[in-house]
């Protein structure tokens, strides 16, 4: 017969997972707490989704892949919701078009919150009886919701930026000392054969593995991300009007979209989740596309790091350090410390790399619908590393691969320079 201590040790992982599930679900609601039903229902562009949709889609994920598939006798809360809130899972059947998510004025925000509470209670009740394979899906769902928490913030920021009133999600001013940015320093990176990719300990998305060897040539990384002040110098030097700095697709994009500055910049100010703020020259530049990052690197006589170079340098650093999302409140990148070591590798801004988002050697997508999570997007996108000020703390690790199309910049995207030695 098992001792009481043995039994307690066996239940600890379930209790920990239950706490993390509840905390994650609660944070999503807190992030949307100041939004009206109208705020939460509007969609500002096809790449963005309404806040209400994020709250609903993450609920659909748990109801579908945990409750429907693994809890005998569970009945869907509303059998119309899967069509409305499935995102891109072809195996789950037809769905409402992404570009029309802003037309879903019903169900209301309150209705979605009632559904969330119902699903939360059902998941927490089921957790002690779920097998390890299903608990792994719960873990995936938690990380999936953390991704949507960041998307919720960046999507509502894009929406509010379209409003001439410049509304704020949080009225509290962002406390940030405005100072001249410090000189960028160079930190020698690892070279030779380096093991990259997830090593099997703890959670990771499938696209982070298998772990494999990569050959790193001599190089250095900048000690910090590029700052707003340095970007202002790039603009003043005609960076957006010098074709030689740009990739062909990037130059066509700049001209077609009449791009003159990072997203949300206007007359010495930038739009934040706390409304319009003065540009801090020392803070990391953000909301830039891959095209802009690559052009700046060319202008600076440098290049973007490969994702393997970035990971090898970040592997020994604390992934929970830096400026990351700890709860509902003002979110905006702040200046790096004046130091000779690598700063802000985790948090602050997602850092574009020069690496295409493609599968690692030996990659195999998981079977079933969840296998659509990452693998089918491995075409035409570039990898970003490190997380941002809107990434929930605890979500990042050195092997984590984010990915976006090269023209997209509504996320908290910035860059760190690299150079060959």
C-alpha cells in the first residue's frame, strides 16, 4: 500500500497543473477587463482578431481537445461555437472566415465569459482522472493560451491605434526614464559545432525539435537590441529612401505601403497600450518588419543573427528574466541596462533572425488535428526569438521559435545585430 507521502507526491503535478491552468485562464480575463463589448468585438485588420475571439478560441481549444475528446459523456456547451471559433484546424471541419471575425457581434463578451467558466470548471474537475498523454494536451493548451494573451494585447493595440481619440487600455502612464541610448557593444558568440533545438526536458512546441548539431562560424552579437534613437538616425540618413539597403521584396513593400517609420510612430510620439507617448530614444525599437530589420542591418554594416547563433548565446541565460508580462498593466519595452554582457535576450522585443522558418532535420508533425499547430506554416516566414514585453513570463525558453511573414509588424518585433568575425 502506498504511503501518504507517496500519494501526495503523485498528486503534486496535477495540483501544479491545475494552478497553472487556473492562473492562465484568469490572466486572459484580466487583460480584457477594461474592454467594453464593442472594444472586444471589433477587428482592425485580417491579421488581427477581436479580443472576444481570443477568449473564445482558447476556450474552444480546451473544450475540443480535452473535454470532447477525452472526457466521456461531456456535451458541448453550444454546438454552434466550433464553427465560430476554430482557427485553422482543417481536421476539425469548416469554420468562420478569419477576415470576418469582427462581424461576430454575438455571442456577446458576457456569453463568452459564461462559456469560459463552464469549460474551466469541467477541465479542473477532469484533471485528476486524465492520463499523461491528455495532461500533455492540457499543457499545450496553457502555452497556446499564453500565445493568445500576447496576441490579444497586440491586436487591441492595433485596433485602438486606428481610433483618432487614441484610447488607452490602461490609463496609468508608463514609467520610463528618457535618456540617451548607450553605445552598442559586441559580444563574441559561440563557434564550432553547437547543439540546438529542444533537448527533451520540460515543455516545448513540436517545431523546436529534434535537437541537432549546427555549425557556427566566428561571429558576434550586439549587447542589446537596436534602440529608437538609432532608428531615428537610420530615418534621418534616408534609410527608407535608399533602395540599395533593401531586399527586392522589401523595397516593393516600402513603396507600395508608403512606409516611412516603424508602426505606431507619429511626430515624435508612438502609440502604446497606454495611449500616445513620447518616443524614448534609449528603449528598443519595436513594431518593425523583417524587411525593415534587414535594411537597418545593411545600413549599420552588420546583419541579422541566425536563429542558431541566437539560441547558442541565449542557452545559458535565464528565460524568465527581463521585461515580460506578469499581469494586467502597462506594456511597452524599456531601455536595456548599460552593460558589456548580452542584455534583453528574453523579453522586451521579439528579435528577427535571418533564418527561414523551416523544419529541423528529422521533424515530424504530431498525428491528428494538433499536428496542424506549427508544421503546416513552415513556408515563407522568418523566425523570431526571445519573447517580448507582452509575452507571459514563464512562456519562453532558448529553443522557442516564433514566426511571422516578413511584412508583418503589429507584434512587438525588434532586432539585434550580428556581424561576422
